[in-house]
C-alpha cells in the first residue's frame, strides 16, 4: 500500500491511500447488495397479494431503474480499478406478506445507506473524488428509498395474520 500527500488549492494536505484491493472488495459487497435489491424488488412485486398490491407493486417496480443504475456504476468502477465485478447477490430474504416485504426492503435500504456513507469516505481517502460524488448520489437515492418505506411502515396497521410465516 502506498500513501501520498497531495496539496490542495487552499494549502492543506490530503492523504491518498493507493491500495485499491479493499476498496474493490467493499464495492463488490455493495454490488452484491444492489443485485439483491434488484431481485428483491422484482420478486416481491410479482409476489404481492392483497389490498395494497397495486400501490406497492408500482413502488417496488419504480425502484428497479435506480438499483440497476447503481449496479452498473459499481460494476464499471470495479472493472476500472482492476477488479472483477461480483455476480452473486446477497441472499434475498423470504417474505410472504406485504408487511414482511416492506420490513426486508427497509433493512436492505438502511444497510445501503450505511454502506454508501462508509464507501464515500473510503473513496475520498483513495483520491477517487468522482467515485465519492457518485456514491453520494447513490446515498441520496437509497436514503429516499429507505425513508419512503419507513413512512409506509409507520402507518401500517399490521393485521395479526400477517405476522405469521408459512
């Protein structure tokens, strides 16, 4: 691992870490999360049943383009950095009710928010300012996704029969 000090316009120094292996590994973990999200939104939108099917199906399907864009960006950057993009998603949690689907999506989006927060800092420490900016944009998307699902869950009157798994 090589470390460089770079002078900035305002006279301060920025430390740049050049070992990209850990960054590539972390980006691949993020890519696995995006692949999970794509599969989760696709599967859950098909499996929805009940009163809120139409609205939730529309919400789930509307998230797919963002998740696909995130996956493309991550895969491209991993390749540029000399890595091989992941092809295996994180496991997709099973859900049989709309409430369970929303809870699983909330947890996945909350993890993405935490991961992209860390990754933006990591990208900056590697001198990857363009990646940092891209990750901050993805962080904004994931925060909006998480907050939307949180709003739905906060007003959800969960019937007793939805708490049971089959």
